[in-house]
């Protein structure tokens, strides 16, 4: 694909909300997993 501007790239041909929303949800879920794993490990060491 060839985008003429950053706005066209972010819009992804009208599907940008779904694409970037999916990336955001994945990052959020992975961050939560890392947070809870670290919390669990700290509780186990005490």
C-alpha cells in the first residue's frame, strides 16, 4: 500500500479505528499480564 500522508496511514483506508484499537487492546492486556505477574512474584517472595 502507498499512503500519501500520515493521516492516510493512520486512517488505514477507513479501518484505522479497528486496527489501532486492536493494537491498543493488545498492549493493554499484555501490560496487565506483566503487572499481575510481577505482583504475584513479589507476594511469593515475602
